[in-house]
C-alpha cells in the first residue's frame, strides 16, 4: 500500500519487511517495523532515534541532553564512557 499527497508526503507499507514508513516532504521519517518490533524516527541520515527490544539507540553527529533541575543516569549493569576526551565537572 502506498499513499502520496500532492506535497509528496508519503506513507508506504512493505509487506516483505512488515514496515510502515511515513516520510514528509523535507525527508523526516518514522518507520514502524512489526517484524522486529522497532520504531525509528529519522531527521537526516546522521540523526536517528531507534526503539527496539534491545533498548533505545540515539545516533547523531552531536547529541546534547539538557535538564533544568536534575538528570539521573542509572544502570543495574556496566556503565561505559568512551571518547577521545571526557570532561567531568
């Protein structure tokens, strides 16, 4: 099934991959994949948010997290910080 408006808003369902993809005229997209149980929001090829059974994956050239009052990072397992330079203040 494919639907397209005059402004090129597209919605298509791929029965082979069981994925519904909605794409805006400027290239923003959301993909709902029934086969993998995942949801992917994509702003550009370099900025993507994926939710799946493994958790949440946030990809981008630069990622900032801002909290006005408090930010907590918790894990019941291993927490890793990897980078060419890490600053803690």
